[in-house]
C-alpha cells in the first residue's frame, strides 16, 4: 500500500477574501495565491485552501472540533504581532512545562493555536 501524507486543509467561509487577508496579516505564509477559485496559502510544505461555500454559517458553531496548530520558533514575538493587529484570544500565552501555547480566534471563529515546543518535546515527537 502506498503511504499517504497530510498535505492541506480546506477552510470554508462565507467571506474567503477576509479570511485569507487575516491569515496573511496574522501568520505570514511562505506564499499566497489563487488556484482556480481557491485562495491558497503555503506554510512550509502544508497548504491552507480557502473557499466559499453556501452551506456554512458566518461563524463556526463548533470551533473546538478542529484547531489549526502553527509551530513557531518565538511564540512571544508571534503573539505580540497578533496583538498588534487586534486578534481575539481564547487562551492567552501560557507556559506548559516549558512549551508555550496560545489560542487565537480567526474572523470565522476557528481556533488557531500558536505553539512553541521545547527541545525535549520536539525530541519526544520524533521517536
């Protein structure tokens, strides 16, 4: 059997241009462009595709089902940048056993975690 890899996520939105603008301002993708009707942001080797859909509401009614986790090298600096653009926080930056976590809320109500893992946590994830 051929191995698979997780390559992308699709975020459906009633206002995909607003959502893309937020992610570009908040978390600076490596690349941002359009592929057909999709707004595509690239973070490392992972792609976030944003599209419009008629069967979704303006705000995610169950945002706890999926969190978008962004691994960062300097969580404090990222949080500072997010504060500068007026991001709403579900959970302020906190230290959890040497790992830094914060959870922002995007314009559609999705949870966006900022995560800076300790060296020990990174090593444990590779084994």
